[in-house]
């Protein structure tokens, strides 16, 4: 189930809210666990098993780490076990096919397509990816590590721990909530109508971003990609496509994060922010401090700093940057283009750190902004096109390898001009600043009106999205 | 936020979500959507195997969306929003002033050549005279009405393969209402010009406009493009019947049995799908006999729905016009023509159907 679906908005969410708030305080984690399992099982009935396994293993490892607190070697051993378990889970479901394919290409060795154990055949290839596995494995890994580092107390209640692992607001698309940020809320959180109202408002903002902004521009990217396939892509079309994809992924993802944060707040949880107007950045490294912040900070805390960060001299720092960005890229998907995308940013970050630093300092802000946008949006090209030959041809067209302009581009631009203006404005802090300047009374009147508009128009788009007329039924 | 204001926002949010849920539950499920012209998904039956495979939850989502309260109102609201944003294309339909024009998608590579070759093979197989007539769509004839730069598949090259020159016949009258503004079909006027183009190829005398007295069958016709686009604010179309029913006997084979039928099924005029009033819409086989034409000439039309408006005109010059639909009629066409003493076979398709049809292969049987 996704948040921007009719079944979520008008069946699952109202029923869940009723069930949750009718539950006595001390049982609310149980309700949260049950509704979250239902949420996960809705799309992935079989993979609920993974949830149970994840809860059990990480829960016991947390206890074991705590128990052997005085025996550091043993405690470390249990942390390692939990990390390895999560990485194996991720490795098997997400990366197995990729690894097997590339092993075959490199060495000609082919791994078995299935495994028969006690008469049961388990397929090993082309297994569907369990939704959200990249997110929840990272969250549960953070738990044992946080407990070991004494950043968070051990969780002795398996139901509360289960509620953390499966918590439906952030289960399938983040933000990646580190255990320590919610440890306190898990046991004692504040349920108030103010939290509910603020959460609901935030949810409406996120819903509008996802349904109205992200979905509205998605078709433009698809059209440009199709034009590339048909050989009619122009440079202008290519750049419009990259812009469209960049806006789509930003509003899709940050909208989803807003909805997650809002839902969390309704249930009394305080999640960290995940985006901070990334397209206002004036360098690639700033972009990554503003984009998918929960992932960047996860890698910094649990990988970059443990590797030694930037304290071991230039060679080691370079190595660490490359490792972290290889992993960041690979985390996004089991395909070479994602690895390339990660390394592409590693290259820019290294350049900015060592070579461009002085140049950038002297560059006026608008130019730095332009430079960052070009780096980021070309990056989206690498990100969006898994087939590297398609990606190469597409980017070549953007940089002059194709006619500059065609009549179709004029039509496209006229069709999307207003949408682009809205998307660009929504990427800045203009809205937030404008809102803050309004007198309190105006805010009070506007809030319910804007919420109603968001809900109404999003519902219209969602109902029409399912619109599938069978016109030639009567031919 | 004050407590009272928080309560107000909370209540408002919950009431919106829960209110629509309650409405959805209380609203009786519909079997059909008139506006969309299709059957709606019904509540799926639960089974463990369907749950495990994931099909149960998918069916529930489809059911939930199809039976959503005020469905048509929501689609209309979306179209309005898109219009405000400056969009000109709505679910594959271009809004061109007061007219909706369907976008023609580029056909799958090779599909057009295949379908053309099937018609050639029928010509080689049958003793009857076989002609192909392709009716260009509004996107071709009203090209200048499309938004500047709007993409639609170029039908010019395909037109050269049509033995019946519907294109020129219609283009000469492009400033007249030859297509509906809210439906993808040609109007009765368009079909009249088309009929003369076909009659010319078949060596028959052409029809005179003044011999007909148009009857306004409906002035409230909202067609397929109205439904597909969600644009519900245009003036409805007027639908006309030109050919009088006297002297024409219509026989239908809807269920495999021979049944008497009529040139116009006026019950459709009360429904959304008014175009189906012509001959009563889709059917495997239909024969129109004209007792006033006594030369025994017989025409077989291999049809799509455009032929339903065309056939009444053709029946003015033939003793019998047979309409055969390849999607429902599965016996060989050449054998049917031989058994019934058919002199001329006209394969008449609209371009949009011809380039995407997968049943033309049956012509080669």
C-alpha cells in the first residue's frame, strides 16, 4: 500500500486512527505493530515472514549486546552478527541477481537458479524485492549499533521493538529513522490534538507534493525518454526531461517524507527532517547535506566515521569518500548506473574539497548555484537510465549531439510552463517565508482551506489515475 | 495552536477521510459506468491463494477505486485543474477550442504492413471485388485545429494505400461538422460524404444531399472523448438520422440466431452511448435489405463502428448490405461472400482501429 492511494487514504488510515486512539495508552505499541504488519502484508503477504525474522533477530541481538556489555569482544561479535544478518538479507533480496549476472560475465561461472532443500525448491533468481527492504534493514542495523555505542538504551519489550521495526509511516520509503531518535518516544510519547493537527497539516502538504507536483511532471520525462528511443530527442527536450525527472524525484520523495513525518507526529513520534530545499544548494557537497539527509547521516555515522573519516590523511580520506559514495550509489539500486552515479558525486565532492575550493569561494552565488544544478541534474540522467548506452546517448543529445529545438518542444514547453513555474517556486523557501509573514489570523483561516484543497484535488487526481476507460469495448 | 483550533483541524481531517469511507460503504455498488462505457470492478471474493499471490489486494484496490463516490465529479475536477495548468492533452485527447480530438499513437512497428497484407490476401482468395477504405481520423483532417506542435501519428502515408479516397472526400468539407466534437466517430454528414466516395469506387451512382431530410435524433450527445478526457464542460453534440427506415429490412445475428432488428435502435438515445443507436451497435453480423433496389447487388462491409453510420447510405444503392465484424464473427470471410453471392467486399476501417487491430488476420482464412 502506498500513502497516495485511495485505499490508504479512505480505508486504511481512518480505520487505523480509530483503532489506535481507542486503544488504551499502554497497548498502543501493540496496535501500531498490528496495523503496520497489516500495512506491509497488504502489498507483500508472503514477506511478512521477513518482518518477523527481522524483529526476532535484532531484538535478541540487542539484548545480547547489552548482556555482554562488560565483555567488549563478545558485544562486538553480536553487533557484527546483527549487521551481517541485515546485510545478508539485503544482499540476497536486492543484490543477488546483480552479483550472479556479473560473476557470470566475469568468470563464466553460473550460480544455481534454485535450491532444493528437503524436497522444497527455493528459487534463487528473479525474486521480487520486498518493499522497503533498503530502509528497514538500515533502521534495524542502527539499533544494535546504537545500543552498543550507548547512544540508546536496550529495548526489552519485543512489542515496542516490533513497532519500531515495522512502523508503517516510515516503513517503505523512509526517512531512515535511527533507533536513538525514537527510543524515547517509543516508550513515552505525547499524544495531543496539537500534534495530531500539525501532523495532519504536514501530511496534506506531502500528499499535494506527491500527487499534484511529482505526478504532474512524470509524464514529461517518460515522453523525452521515449523520444530518445525513437531518435527524435533534441537538446531542449533532453534538458526538459532531466528537469522533469529531477523535480519528479524530489517532490515524490520529499512528499513521501513529509507524509511520513506528519503521520509519525499524529502518533506522537518525532522523526528527523529528510530534505531541506536541496535545489537551492551552491555546491555538490551542500546538496548532499540537504538531500535525503537521513541516508547521508546514516552513512556518515555508521560508515564514514567508523572508517576513520577525514582524520587519517589525504589518502585515507579519499579512500573513505570513495567507499561511502560507492555504497550510497549501490544502495539506490542493484545496477551499474547507480554505482556510477555514486562515484560521479564522489568525484565532484573530492574536486570541491581539494581542487575547486578556492575557485568556488571567489565565484558569485548565482554561478555556483547554476554549477550545482547542472551537476545534480546531469546526475539524475545517470540515475534514471539503467542502460548505460541509452544514458550516454541521451546525455550526448543534451550537450549538442542533436538538434537544439523542434516544434514538439514548443508544444511541450507551453503545456508545462505553468507546472515548471510552480515546481521551481515550490523548490525554494519562498512559500515558507511568505507563510511566516502572514498575520496569524490569516494563517488560521488559510490552513483548513488549503488542507481541504489539497485533499479534494489529490482525491480527484487519484480517482482519475485509476481511470481506465475501455473505449473500444463497443468499437 | 490553541487547543480548540487543534481540535477543529483534527476533526476536519478525520471527517474528510472517514466521511468518504462511510459514504463509500453505504453507496450501493454499480455494475456499469455509463460515462466511461465499461463494467466496473465488483467486490472480490476472498481466498487464501489469491491473498498469497497478491491478486486479492490488487482486486480490492481496483474495486475501491471503481466504486468511489462521485467518480465522474472527481474526473471532471481533475480535467479542470489540468486546464488551469495550461495542459492541452487530457488522457490522450487534445482540447482544441470547443472540439475534442483523439491523439493517434504511433502503431507497433510492422503492424500496419501486416494488416495491409491480410486485405491483399483476401482479395487473392475471394472471387468478389475487394476494396480497402481507410477513414482518416479527426487528428488528420482537422490537423490545423490541434495545438501547435502537438504530436499525433502522421496518417498521410497510410492514406495512399486506401483505394477509397475518404481523405479527399472529407477534406473537401473539413469546415463542416464531419466529426463529432465529443466523440471519435464521424457524424452522419461525414458518413454521407464517405458513402459517396465508396460508391464511386464501386461504380454506383452517387447520392444527393437534397434527397434526405435529416432528423435530429439527439441534441444531447456526449461521446467517448467526453468520457476519456474528463472534459465535461463542452456543449453536447447533435446527432442526426438522415436515411428513412421505410423500405429497409434489418436482420441481426447477435446471439447466433437470426432476429429482426431496425436501422435505428432508439432506446440508445436515452442512454449515454447514443452512437450505438445506428443499427444497435456492435454485433457479429447484420444485413440491411432494400426492397426498392431490385438488381440483386450485394455488398459485404467488413466493419468497425464507423460503418454503422455509413451502411444506411450504402443501402440506398444495393439490394443487400452485409456488415460483418471480425471480432465476433469467426467463420472465413471469403466463404461467407461465396455462399451469399456477394459481388463487392469493402474492408472499411477507421485509421485508429486499422493500425491497432489484431483481428484482420481472420481475413486470410
